[in-house]
């Protein structure tokens, strides 16, 4: 992952600086993975966050020796043996008993590193979790959804990508957020509205720019009629009603959203058209294809998926990630709390 901000500074460096100032704690559940230990060392040395590592203490100690991580600089918890386990299991049982879970199942689930890590975040014993170097995205998301739960008013977890385009019109290193590009295949209007709200929040938390949200479609302001356009308009209506302060407009084709000259003719009078920095795609096909096209054709950097919509941060990694990716994602997770 690498990206550069408009001022010429690497945007991930800016995000790390902001994370440092927050002085927060990350939990890295996959302590049995050497890349996680290598990342923990960098996170501590660069003072990006305090670190809690989960797993078997002997395995972690072995990796720590290999990567010269001083274990007195981090907190290590073995979920299987932790004194927190009974109360975590009880809380999880209360959360899930309506779904038919037993107390024994709750305790078993809480021994799982991802669920234990998510409970540390739920209890504010950590400010965010970063996992997925070994576990799948589905596993990481499920622990977040079941233990941390959704942010107020948000219906769905989604995944945004921070796209940094080296040169866009007269701007250098222009930042856009794209969503959903990772999680929800065919969002309904409520979900689409949630994706827009969460991505706007991510723009504020990570980049500090005012979000200008475009609800994208193959139609601009009624140029076509179709049930897919109606879906986008229904989401827009929800946003206007429930989030009147949010700068959002649509439905827009993407050129009307980001090109001022096109906006003038296709969407005259819109405050967002031509100047959107948050692009909300009508479905996952569009969102995923768009980020990869931008990456390949515009030579943009793509950072993500940034998991959003949870009440507290739980971020995902690609299983092919490097230790540096874990460090970068930790900095992002530390800012997702706002
Ligand atoms: C999110 C995900 C893990 C859910 O999978 P699942 O557990 O099989 O989903 P289910 O449909 O059985 O739902 C399980 C629960 O999660 C909830 N849920 C599912 N998707 C959700 C979402 N996106 N946001 C919030 N809640 C969600 C369901 O409402 C359900 O809740 P409940 O148990 O309280 O009733 C799954 O959609 C997934 O793996 N997505 C990631 C896809 C992926 O890998 N993308 C590539 C990344 S680059």
C-alpha cells in the first residue's frame, strides 16, 4: 500500500501521524503469525499505537525472539487462559442467546482469537482490531458484526477503498473514496444509504476532507428510467430524510459526479456534481470493477478494503499482506473511531 496526499506527503504517513497523536491501542489477534509479530515491533517502535497480541504465549515468545520484539513493550493475552474469558463468554451469551447459542458455545466462541479480539474492542480494552493475515475476510467480518455490532443507524458493514489518483485534472494525488467495493453484492436502498453514510464518515476520519457524496448510476438526474435507478433514488431519499446535513446528491453517471464541465450540462445547479470525492456505487460489481480499473488505468493507489459501519473499528487484511500492510491498516483502524 502506498499513497501520496495533495501536499506531496505520503498520505499513509499523514494517517500514521494522526494515529500517533490519538495514542490508542490496537489488538492483533493473529499472534501465531510471524508477520503480525514483525508488524507489532514496527507499530511500537513508530509509536503508532500500543499493542495487544493474542495467542499462545510460547509461540508468540518464539516469534518475538526471531523478530527482536521486546515482549515487555506489548501486552500478550492467551484467550484460552485469560481471566477475562468467563465474563467475555457471559457477555457474548447475552448478546446471542436469542439466536439459540448455549453458554458452552459462547465460551468456546470466545476462545477464538477473532471473537476475543472483537470483545476487547467492544469493552474499550482496545480501540480497534486488525486481523485477516491468516483468517478470511468473512471470519473477520462475522466476529465484528456479532460482537461489536453496527454503528447507530447503520444497517450494513461495507468496505471502502481509498483511491489516490496521481494526476486528476489540475490536482496532484487526488483522493477519492469508493464504496462498497468489497462486501455487499446487491445492496437494497437502506443498505446503500448506510454505505454512503459510513463512507462519508471514513472520509472525515481518515482524510479530514468534507465528504461530497455522489450516488452513482447509469443515469443522471432522470436521463434514464429503470428499477436500478429507482433503487439509487430510494437510497437518496433515505439520506435526505435521515441525514439532512450530509452533502449528497444523485443519481449521477460518474462523469457528471467528478467532471465539472459534464456536471454543468447534465446536472446544473447541483452542489455535488463535478466535485464529488465519495463515490457510492449501486452494487458490488460496479464498486469492485471501478476500483480495479482506476488502479490499473489511472495508476492510482488503492488502500482497502477499509471495513466501515461497525460501532467500533475492526479492520481486515488481505491474506497476502506484508508486515508493513499490517502497520498501515493499524494506523487506519486507530482513526476509524473518529
Ligand atoms: C459479511 C459475511 C461474513 C456474512 O456472512 P454469513 O455469516 O454467511 O452471513 P449470513 O447471511 O449467514 O448472516 C449472518 C449474520 O450477519 C449479518 N450480516 C451479514 N452480512 C452483513 C453485513 N454486510 N452487515 C451487517 N450484518 C451482516 C446477518 O444479518 C446475520 O445476522 P444475525 O446472525 O444477527 O442474524 C459475508 O457476507 C462475507 O463473507 N462477506 C465478505 C465477502 C468477501 O470476502 N469480500 C471480499 C473482500 S475483498
